[in-house]
């Protein structure tokens, strides 16, 4: 018996890598587009919530924006992993499932942000009640 080198079978991951290269720009692009539109328009809410105090309104809006990016980019990367894809049909099905799921998630997060803005606006318009001394 001769000494033989056993080389493990190389698995072709080309379709999986192609799927990643399609999914990532779409998910990140959707995140940046939604964030840009949301936080450009939310400046008005922040100014109202903080009664025209521009500096704190814009700083708070920027912090919300950074949190939005971190949360959504993290979610997009978490759902990136997949099983081995054998054909183009599987690749399209996995892509549609991942992009569709991420779109729904992004929409839910968008509405949660809007709820926070509306709640903050409502709270800021309530009269301040001082405790009885």
C-alpha cells in the first residue's frame, strides 16, 4: 500500500457567493435609502419635540440615525448565512426570501421609529406638572 494523500473534495460555493454579492448591496442600499428619507424628514419632529432647540434636536436625530444603521445592518448581516445552493432556482428563492424578509423587518423598524417620534411629540406638548411642595 502506497502513501496516498487524501485531498478533501472541494465544494463549489460559486452560487452561494454570487447570492451574497447580490444580497448585501441590496440590503445595505435599502437600509441607507430608508434611513436617509426617515431622518431627513424626522428633523421636523425633533424640532417640535425639543421646542425649537436646534442643537439638541439635531443631535438626538443623529443618534437615532446611528442606532437605526447599527440595528438594521446588524440584522442584514445576521440573516446573510445560508445553506449550500446547488442551482439558480434555489439561489433566486433564497434571495427573494432574504430580501423580502429584510424588507418586512425594515418596514416594521421604520414604523416603530415613527411611533417613537409621535409619542415624543405628544409627550412634549403635554403641560409640565410640578409636584406639590
